[in-house]
């Protein structure tokens, strides 16, 4: 079975009152005392509240990864 990918959702306020969701994935970079993440998707338009951006980010996760969540693709031989 494929493994679950380590995806994080955060909300950033880039301008006052403009909230954007950002999806990030953990990387294999070796950092002491930190788990580095790289952005993989972000809102293109701002939301009026933190809560609205958070809910929209969850909806984006569901749309991108479906009911089984973010899983790696299985490698199959010929």
C-alpha cells in the first residue's frame, strides 16, 4: 500500500485582513531540530477571515487528494 504524505495546512495574512491558505509538504532535507516544508499549493485570492481561509484550505486538500488523503503513488514493475 502507498504511504501517507506529510502535508501541512497553514494560513498567512499577507496584508491586513487578507488571509491565504497554503499547503506544504515535508521534505527530506536534514535540519537539526526542524522539519522543513516546501509549499505545494496556495490560494490565489484572499479570504476575509482566518477561519474562511482555513476551511478553504481543507477543501483544497480534499479536492486534491480525495477521500483517501495524500498518498504516494505505488511503483509497479513491468
